[in-house]
């Protein structure tokens, strides 16, 4: 399968040097503490952040730092493969753990002891 044809164009009409168009919008959800919408090519992702706030479950309360809760889901109509579930499959759990670890490294969790930060990712299209 050739990515670039004999004239130097990709299947979507871009040359080899061109990148996909990027659309980025902040405050996609007015009730969230922070939110964003990102679109690059056919990929569309929504993200919302809530917190830091008091945890709803006392078991998630950590004395020395905040608890980072991440939920990653992909719309059933997103992507090329047929999906039965929106969340909870192996691939979604792996993405969720990766994003959680990345966010824990950039959030100064020690500044928010006994708090929780909730991060929600929804992949609309791949």
C-alpha cells in the first residue's frame, strides 16, 4: 500500500510535507473547570477536567497528595472496528492508565492533599 502516489500526493490530497489541519477549542464544556476539543484530520477528541475537589469516596482520599481519576472512552461509532462497549475493554483501560500516569506527572499533586482531580476523555472519531 503506497502512502504517497506517483505525483507526490497522499490519499487525502496533501503533499508529503503538509500536516493535517488542526482545530483546537478551549472551554468546550462551560460547567467544567477546564475543557478542550481537539480535531486533527479525522481524529476528534473531547476532554474535561473537574477539580481539585473533595473526593466523593473517602477511600480515594490520600493524605499527602491528590487522587487523579481518569476516564477514557471511545464512542461506539468512532473508529473502523466494530465495538460493543464504550468503556471497560482492554485497550480503553490501557489508554486510561497511560493518561492517568501522564497527568499525575504534570499535576503538582502535593499541592492538593485529600483532593481529587477528575479527567474525562471522549474519542469521537479516529
